[in-house]
């Protein structure tokens, strides 16, 4: 997620500010790790993997180079075969679908619902005899409504793999995103709620065989003794990044609380405006606990509003450059997805991160109301 307004008074994400807020701790971590020469698959990685698995209440968490690699390896671990179809929501980053193609499968895009997440009704019409897996994508810090997806998967004999890149800590009916399917991935890109100082990711699973396969695949197919058992990749979460992530995971609950407070403030200041469709407020639905990775809303006159905010020095963004996966025509994923097409005519994201202050949210909301004359 790249900030296209780096000189804004209120940028979409302050990369320098994210470092400055914890500079002393990060420098201490760097000195400790480097002084030990602990770069690849050392105890810091093992500690982080253990703590992440404990946080989620799941058996295995395996650090990998990035979430896209994690998905590619996960598809291989669960047995995706050439020609197998995977149903996914087109409202996602292209990486979700790319992972399927790189693993030899065929991604099949479907529509999104009012919550911007995969629409179970759209899935029904996309199923064929070749459909093997469902790929729900938990976006913006919200877990998909998994009950109908689990029921459909059981009825149709399908596996579930979760793209939880944006959803660490979010829950549906008390269960964490990433704990419903055969396995899941999380992203630790710097702008994520739990972000490192570069690329990073994790695969999580309760399945011992899948976990062992991921550990082989991330390290050239090598087992604990160095014997190569299968073709693998070089996609290990490096030890320094793991140490940084482990430090931040220790206070992750406080981070989530702050983001939910910011979301409540947006709701309070913009919730009465008929020109906008806001994401559900915190505690709006008993089934969902949202962590607000992003604050994605829909707006009338979206493009003009973006221009207005930019002129006021506010870095609002269009997720993924303003296109759903099926709208990248060069990829050849033809689909009629009216809800998703409509969403991408109206959606935008307002700043939502730990460097945004209450006063800045007030300024953003004032500028939005100013645009609509409210």
C-alpha cells in the first residue's frame, strides 16, 4: 500500500512517524540481534512464532518472507492441482489471485457484499465441478461472516484457505480470522497494524502436516537435518524482522483499542451524512470484532472528494489503485460483478493508523463535511 501523498499535512501513513514513535526500542532490538549475529531462523523467529500461535490459539505459526509467498506455499501444501478452481472476491489485492495461478490453479472472481467482503450468494453461481477451494479475504480488519461459507464448503466438499493479510486480531463469533480454514496467511508489511521494517508474513494452521510442508517449502525444501525433501522456495521471515514484530505483538491489544477509538470518532463525526456509507462502527454487530486495518468508506462524487481532500493536504487513497482484480483486463478474468464495479466507483480510504491524532481526524471530517456543504 503506497502513500501517493507523501507531502500531505495529514498523509495516509507516516512511515517516518511509525519509526519515531518507537525508535529507542527498535534501535535496541537492532543492536541486540546484530550483536548476536542472529540473522536467519534464530530464537527471535521461534519466539515470535510461538507468541503469534498462542495469541491466535492455533497450533502453528510459521514466519515467511511475505504473505503472497505464504499463500503460494499454502496452496502447494494443501494439494492444489493444475486446473483446480479457487473462488475468491475480486475486491482484494491482486496477490490473492496471483498466488493461485503461481500454484497452478485457476482463480475465479466473485462479487462482494455490503460489508465489502465476499458475498456467499455470488459464490453459488461460480461453482463448477472443478471448484476445489474457497478463498475468503478478510479485508480492512474485518473477518468475513464465515458461518455461511463453512456451511457451503461442507455441503460442496470444498476446502477453505484464508487470506487474513489485513485482519490480525479481528474476530467473527469469537474466533480469530485465520483460524477457520485449512490454513491462513497474515501480512506484516510496514503499513499493517502489526508491521515490520520491510516485507514479512506468516502462515498459520492447526494441521501438523500442512505446517511441516510450509517449513520445508520456505527453506528450499530442507528438513531439520538439511536433507532436501521437495522443491521449495527461499521465503523465510528474517530474524531481525521477527524480533521487531515480537516486540510489537506484546502491546497489540493497545494498538487495536486505539484504532477502534479512531473508528468511533469517524463514526461520530461522519455517521449522519447521507452522502457517505461508512464501515460498521465498533460494536455495531455482536458477531464481529473489527480491528480497522483501513477505514474504507463509500462516497458520492468520490473523485471530486479526493481532489478536495488532496487540496486540503489530506492523503486519502483508493485501495489497490482503484481497481478490483477482475478489472485488470490484462489478467483475463472475465466476470460480471456489478456490486464490486459499483463499489470501485465510490470507495476510498481515510487515514487510519497509530500516528493519526484525534485533532487530525477532526480536521479530516471537517474537510469532508465542507465538501458536501454540511
